């Protein structure tokens, strides 16, 4: 098993899908990706039967609960949750929109949360800024 390969696969898929949604819709609901013991990455969304517009935190919690159950039962070797956040980008307290990818892997407890800042220019084009990781 190659932990770096799994992490990169989750980041690549998650960043690409979030970028696609931002370009198409200017926003995205939280979503996930999981890697089973067979090494295959599967995209995971959340379907709320009560509303078409659930709160993002509700979606994050539901996905995490589903992933953790499969993770603890040995059905997954890794999963990632991706959601939109605002992060502080400097000591002056300035903030930026950011794609956050939070990865859990059975081989490491030391994976940071990854952040990919973004903004929109005057032509309404999506522009990515700094990317960084912060220890959990």
C-alpha cells in the first residue's frame, strides 16, 4: 500500500471536482471520496431526502459518519471529505475562500488538512492562490 499515492489520488479527484463545480455553479456542497481495500477510488455524494438544500455541516457529519463506520469495519483504507471554507491567509486577519480536503488513512494519523485558496477575478474567472496544509 502506498499512502502517498492514496493521498494524492484523493486530492487530485477532490480538487478537480470542486474546481469543476465552482466554475459551473460558483459553489459546491461537501462531498467525499473513498479508497477501498482494492485500491479503487469511489466518489461519494450525500442525498438528503428531507430537503434539496441541506446545511453543509449536516452533509459533512453524515458523510463522515458513513465513512467512519466503513473505516472502523475495515472496508476502507482511506477517505477524504471536501468542503468550502474561509481561512485566514495572513497575520492581518485577511481571509480567503478555500477548498478544504480532510483525509483519513489507515496508515497514518499525521495527515494535515489541505487548503487550496481561490478567488474570482474581474472577468469572473476562478483563480487559485496559495495551497497549504495544517496539522489536525
